[in-house]
C-alpha cells in the first residue's frame, strides 16, 4: 500500500531555479527507500514538499492519504530529520526534545526513551552548543523518533558521522525497518545507502531519473569492466576513442560499453600491460553514473 | 492549542533570553532608581521628585520589542522553526500563539520590574525619611494610578507582540533589531520635529503616548502635539493588527528552506 504519493511535483525558486521538475513516485509501506542524487538534484526540496515546508509550484503530494498539514497529530505519524532543522544552542538536549514533545502532545517519558535509543542519555543535560556534529545528528534522529512514527523521512542522516557513527546509523535504519516503519532516506553518498535500502529514487537536476528496487535496477544495467593498469591513462584515451564510458581513479578504470574481451584486445593492440581485468555486475554507483551520463548526453 | 502554548513557555524558560530581558529591564530601571534615591539630596526628592527615580521604566517597553524580535528571529536563526512547523503545520495558529505568549511574557517582566522599582524606591525613601505622597497617599487619584499602571503593562505586552510580528516579517535578527532601534530612537524623533502631525501617528510615538498619557498631551501651544490616550490606543492596536496579520499571512505562504 502506498504511503507517500507524488504526482507531477515541481518547484521553482524565483524565475531561474527549477529545483524539482515534474516528479512522480510512490513509496510503499514498510520499505526503506533511498532518494539518491548529487547535491542540487532536488532531493531536499522534494522531502520538504512532502512535509509541507515548501509549497509546490505545480503538482500534488500526499502522505498517509492526505496533505501533511491535514494529518491529525502529524508528529506522531511522521518523523523527520532535515538538514536545516536545528536546536537552540542554549537549550539542553533534553529540553530541546521536551519542547517538541510538549508541542506535539507526546508524553514526556518518551523523551528519555528516545535519548536512550540514540545513546545520548549521558549528554542530555548539556547544552546543545557543546555537542559534536555527530551528537547533534543523533539528537535530530531522537527528535524524529519522538512520536514513534509510522514513517521516517531522513535527509542526509550520515552528515557529520564518523565511520563508527555510519555503522551505527545503518544498524539503526535496519532496526527501524524491522519494526515495520517506512523509511525515506535522502543521500548523496551512494555506498552508504546501497547497504541499507530496498528501493531507490534516483534524481538529477530536479528530475526523477529512475525508480525501483536496487536489485532490479542494477540487473538491468550494463555490466562494468574493471581494469587496473600502470598505463591506465593511455588505455582510457583508447577506450574513449572507441566510444566507451570510462571512469578512472589513478590506475583503476571502470568501463561501461565494451566487453572484457574487447577491452583486453584493445589493450593488447596498444601494448598496454594489464594487472587486472574482470567483469562485474553494476553497483548502485555505476547505475547512477550510467543513468546520469545517459541523461546528460541526451 | 494548549500543547503549543505550553511548548512556547517551555521555550522561554529553557533558554536565557527571557531571563536576559529581565536582567536588562532591572539594569535600566531598578539600578537607576536605587542610585537616584540613594545619591540625590533629600530635598530634591521630596514633593514628588522621587517619581523621576522610576523613569527608567519607560525604557523597558523598548526592550520588550527587542525581546519579541529575538523570540521570533531565533526560530529562523537556529532552524527550530522547522520543528515548530512539523509539530504544528497550521502556521497561523503557531503565529497567534507566539504573539499571545510573548505578549504575556513581556507584560509579566514589566510587572515584576515595576514592582521591584517601587519597592526599591519605597525602601530607600523609608530609610532616608523622604515623603512619597504619590506612593503612600490614598486619594481619588488611586483609580488613575491603577489605570496608568495597567496601561503601562498592556502597552509593554503589545510592544512585545509587535516585536514578534516584526521578527516574523523580517527574520534577519541583527538588521531587524538595529533597524527598529534606529527607527524608534532617531527617525520617529526627526519626523516628530519636522512633521509633528505625522510624527504623533508613528508606532513608537503611539506606544509612548499610551504609556505617558496626558503628560504628553500638553497642547499645540507648547509645540508638542500628542494623541489622547484612547486615540493612541487605537493607533497602537491598528499597527499591531496590521503587522500581526501580515506576519501570519507571510508565515503561512513562506517556504521553510
């Protein structure tokens, strides 16, 4: 059953910036969906339109069957972590949550519970200005969980987290999904999301480029040939001349288009030594680059 | 709505902004009152001269405007407005509750400050044996005294709400406070001198005429034009109504990014 439905959603800021351009999608109940795309893709604006913080220029979005503003006790149904949402630096972590809980008529005992969940109980009586970025991010997650909501909308939740925090976040998101919540998580770090989400919405330049389960989307994508060579730069030039799409990082190449046999033959013809040559199923990152590249070319 | 009201007062009590206003109010009113009552010669303070010691209270309503501006602009500055609107997406209600809560808070701070000023004056007057007929005599003017005090409190509450609406409209904290100070302390004064018939209708002039009452209404002969209290009340209410409605309307339409 769809819990979020967007139809032909567009948002224009001023006359020049078209942040979201005719985007339609549905989010199914109980899934973890990643909204992926580079900075400026329109992810945050889309999430804000779902939450009625930004008014669409055109189109319509509903959450749990109505507009966010029409939900009864919305904070108990939808929890949100948004990039620009913040806490007064002079308020303690506990009081910051108490303010939200009081406004949403959530029992005060819940504040202690969510502080425990995000492992901030020991710091709860400290003022927020003394928190690290990671602690503020955990406090924001606690705020999102206050109302024990059915849907969680998280915008770049890994911002400011160290590797240990990222691992904690992944486990946290899996735990939320196992409890039957619907999670919509926006991120520009594809690797971070790939290990966590079921479905993805891939956005670029305000448009929705692809939507579906990761496995289906990557299965439909062209495989990637990976090569390591001390002459990677020379091989890259040859491949580009043949019309291949190449992504090079130092001595490693990720190639879309030709098969591994064709790459090997090209290297041999050019007298290029290869240290590694293999074909892989496309990763989420490969898929994203493929889709984004195709759109740019068209 | 009760949850929203309680949340608003919790916001006030969980930061130092309201406490800061109270300290500032004490600094501009109680401290001068103590100094005047302690240091000015006894003879100069007799026959009602001690009332001058309480004149610092007239600055408190201006502080209340700044308090109102801070209350609203801090929401934008620290990003807490996002949580406020996520909790209560009906933004009109959010704004109305904020206007009322800050109005009440400003009034309470004014009441506490005025009480401390009167206590300080009375205490020092008793120690120095200074007669204070305006404070101790029970006569027909008592009703007038109560009315003046009530008007002072009401005006302070109204000015705090006015600050909230200005903050909601302009959002940028420092420019809003600086702009209000320049407007209230300089521009209105200049207009009042150049065009007194216009000057007396300006917002801070109306607020001042509301608190000072007949003291300012000394007639055209003196060169100082002023509205009567009922007129000033209507003008002040009109300003607050217009700015509050504009603040509610704009808050409802504005994107929170």
